[in-house]
C-alpha cells in the first residue's frame, strides 16, 4: 500500500494510540487493529462511517 507508512508500525499495529488509532492520513483507515475486542471493532467502523459521512455531506 503506497502512502500507508504513517498508519501502521513495524509490527502491523496502528501508530496512533487509542482512541484515535482508526484514522490515518490520505484517506486511509485502520479498523479493528487496536487489540481491544469486538466492541472496539464496532466503534472503529462507526467512527469511520461517521467521518466519511461528514466528508461527503459538506
């Protein structure tokens, strides 16, 4: 993935700390990699959907 260097560390986990780990730069999202279970997966997906909705509804 080009331009994804800012999103994941060398171990494959998000560089950003929880709770802002889901949003990367250049329109990349990192959903479900926080190692906090199914609840975090759902909240990551909701945060991503809300962010995209806000971008297209402007």
